[in-house]
């Protein structure tokens, strides 16, 4: 490492020894069979490791912040006064839309559905309970088909669920993932009842990817590099260093966390919506 100053600053903030940090990133010890060996990382592998660390710190800090806010706002009865805040982030439609744009736009789809349900559905139900004369209006803003297309699991396999499945398949590639996605959401039904989400999906005509009809517009996603981005491995060496941090807050984020308990970005997106939903209740 020609200039260790940036690593030193980061390690100072995280409360970890710079020598152990750089060794965990550049030359981690890995289990090969029954023996531990030192693995030399390439520049790209080291950059990927740092990217994974950044996302993991964000994931854990976000969860800790939401838990802390929920504890602070917790009240013994449902009649307690409260303030609710709904922050809808910016929807992204670029010339080239990748994995990151899908997660961002999925977040917006969920938040918009939350807003629509509370403003247009529950509000009209409140009118009925209060005896207000009101003709029910269907605003046609149900975004659930698009949400199912992205997050569906079980009988309805959505984009993120299929991506997680492909990440553990030995010969899976971005192309096999895309092909399976086309088959699921635009292939022959063989007499099955079509899911409403099929109307929100299109295969790309000229590129490796697909299109989703979001509430804000139609977005074409390119699937190059999706499997690698969704794995985001963080090695055990780095986790052990962070667990032993001299900063109590950083150490509390990694209470002896094994690698397999870390979430993929798609799973993180699902967890964030769960946490946000609890906070909005």
C-alpha cells in the first residue's frame, strides 16, 4: 500500500489497528480443506472487500438507528401522541440502469404503496366510520403487482428471490439469471392463472436485461454483474477485527457475527423495508 494515510484515518474512526485491517483486506487467512492459508488479494478483490465493508456498516448502522428510534418513540398505549414522517427518496431512471437502480426504485415503489394505502384507502375508510357522506373513489394506485414482481417469494418468485437462488448455484451466470427471469415472467403459462405482475414486466429487446413498469415510468435494467454485486462477501478476518474494535459502538455492530449471518444487498433491501414499516406503524 503506497499511501497508508487513508487506511489510518478509517481505522482511527473505526477503532481498529491499521496493520490488522490491511492484512484482513489484502492478505486474509482462509480455510483450504483442513489448513489455514494466506490468500493474496488482487486490487479488484480488495476494492470489492472495501465496498462490502461500507455496505455492511451502513446496513448495521441503519438497523441500530431504527431500533433506537423505535425505542425512543415507544409508548405504552396506542392513544399516545406521535409524529409520523414519510421520506420518499428520488426515483432513478438513467440511460443505463443497473442493480443499484432496481433496489432504489423498489424502495420507492414500497414507500409509494405505503403512502397510497394510508392517504387514499385508510382515509376513505375513516370517512365511512365517521358517517361522512362520501362516494368511494378507486384511485387505481395499487402498486402490489410491481412489488410482487420484484420481491415475491414462495409460489411467486420475484426478481430478488431468483437472484438470491442463482447466487448459490454453481454454474449460474448473469445470462442464466436473466433467461430464467424471462421464463418466469414472460414465458408460457401452461394453463396457469397469470400473475398481475406479468403486465409490469418485459424482456429487453436488444440488451441482456429486462424492463419494469414502475409507477413513475418504465425502466430498463441491464443485468451485467448482478450475481457478483448481490453476493457482497465480507471475510471472517475483517469481521473479527471489527468485533474487537476499541469503539463500543462499532464493536456492538459486530457481536461475534459469522459471515453467513450477513445479508446480501437484496435481502438487506427487504429488511430495510420491514424495519421502516415497523417504524411507520
